[in-house]
C-alpha cells in the first residue's frame, strides 16, 4: 500500500474512533435494548427458564451469535445490561459486588470484547448500562463489595419513602441497596476512573446510566466527562420539568414523559390533541429533544401489551417512537409481541421464540431503513394535522400519519404539508401501490385498521 494511502487510512480510522461515539452521532442510531441474561444462550438452546427471578442463561456469546437477527430489523445499536460482577441472583446486573470483574454468568472479559468488536464490524454501536448510585443488597456487610468495602463509602442507612423529598432521594436507599456517597473523594474519583477505563477497555460507544435522580446532579457532569461518550440517564418520572432538568448535566435522558403520552394516546386512546400539548411544553423543559431516549417498553415497566392488548395500536406506538424527535430504543421481544407484566415477568427469554419472523420484524425493518436513508432524524418536526383520533407531522420531506382508533376508518385532507404541487409521495409500507399526488395544494390520507402511513417523495430521499 502506498505510504500516502496508508496515512490517509489511518487518519480516517483515528478520526472515526475519536468522534464516532459523541452525542450527535447517536442521533442517527436506532437502539435495540437487550437484557443480556434473557436474549440468547451460548449453545443456542431454546429451553424455557424455570425462574425469572434468577439467571436464565443468556450470555455475551449468545448476543454476538444473534447480531444478524438484530440487524435484520434495521437496528444499528444495542444496549446491554451492566457487565460487572453481581451479587447472587443479580441476573439484571444492578447489584454490583466488584467493579473490576466481569459477571461470569454472562461470560469472560474477552467474550465481552469479542461482542463489541463483532458489533462494530457490523456497523453497530454498543451502549452499556452502568450504575454509580448503589451496590448489591449486602445490608451493612460492606466487606463483600470491592472496592467500596468501608461504611464511610456510603450514606447512612435510611430508605426512600418520599419521592418528592429530593434530599431523601439522593441520600437514602432505593430498595435497601447501599447508597454510595459521591461526596467522599475516594468514592467519587474511583467511580470516575472506573467509567473512563470501562469505556476505553471494551470500546463502548455510549452509556445508559441507572438511577440518575438518586445522585446529586453535579456528580453526573464529571461522570459524563470521564466516560467521554454519549450518556443517557434514567430519570423514572413523567414530569417534563423534573426530567428535563437532568439534561443540564447529561447528554440525554430516557423520555419518560413521552412514554406516558404514548401509552395514554395509543393504549388508553385519549385525545391525540394531547400530543400537541406535550410538544408545546417540551422545548421549555429540555435542552435538546433530539438526544432523548424514546421507548414504548423497557425492563422496568410492565409491557405495553400487558396493559393494552390491541396489537394494531402497539404497532402504531412503536412506529411513533421511531419517528419523532429523539433516539429510539426498542426493547427486545417487542417484535415478538411479548406481553409480560411487572418485573421480572417483563423480562422474558427471547430464545424460546426461535428468533422467528413476525409482522413486526418486517415492520421495524422498513421504518429503520427509511429513517436512516431519509435522515429524518436530522429534520425539524412540524405538526401538520391533529384531532381527537388522528395525528400527523412532517420531518423534512417525510410525512407521518397515525390514528389511535383502529376500528374506524380515518380519512383526512391535508392542506398544510411540505410538498410542491404535482409532487408524488408514496407510503413506505406499500411504495408501489399506495401513492398520492399533490393536487390543488392538498392530498388525502386514509388509515384503515389502525395502520400507520409514512410518506416519502417518489423521487427519492431527502439528502
């Protein structure tokens, strides 16, 4: 290879390595959330799990072997469970006992590196879940924790009983899990060094941070800087002003306010006008909506289909989360119509399905591919039509139409849109047969059986 070519190639690699995992680059990504213990086993076995409260057998190798399944739905990023050694029964990863060892139930350090490398080879980012608020349920026997093995490393023992008392939230225990004292300089510096080294050692592209409000927010500024990659924090609260405040300290937060809106409008079938009110309030509460994590399901809430059984509205809800401002996060098993209840029953093993194709597998693929090709994630979101049962918006030259009343055909004439007279637009789910031309500065959208329509100009995608 000529010297100049080699130098150029090395420059490209170096630049990619230094900027590939910043917050802005994550805007284009579509994340598939994996609960490591419940996704796939090393040996590929499909036997059911006997006890959802304990380990079921999912591994790093299992995930690596099924990356093509994830990619087949158009996802280009994965979020995996916390990877550190855990207290007995900590299949979820949130009961750390040793920050410097990898959870042997999931695999070895080398197998974790192999997973990240394999994902990168397929063009996927990897986000790791991390915890800096608490450790495993050792009560007061801190000798079981490494490196935080002294009482001085923790706040005094008290329980969070009033979630409106912020001091209590930050200084007391969640579910009696020993609460780390980040005001202790040793604890703070150890956590900062740990996250910096974890990201660097394994090549993670982003971090999801657990229990963010339970730590004083100024700590997260230093933690984010030490990580050096995109961070999205869990603020389990539906109040936009409370949740939005934490985006002053981290790149992004999980969009719980949107989660509740999606459930209310699509599941509860409340008026779609509520989306208007929600979006009118968001800019005043959030620093950057494009860096929020949008989701319909996750491991901390009973699945959507457990509360609302209409699969048509579930499909619409998933499409909405993938289409609006923010970084979409789709929980594993959604594509298989999982409907588990509260923890741990919303953490079903996926391998029992045989990773088969469903209508949602193809549905998600179409949306993810259109999102990536059209780059609608980089375009402003503009409401175009709203009434009680119909909501439409555009992003660039992509037009989105949703209904929450699948039993009634919905037909609307759209006069406010981004298109030119005579322009042809086609529905991405049926691009050869479902097209409409703009005439007299308007077009008609008909939604049957709760379908979602996403229109793109016939002459190609927005560049």
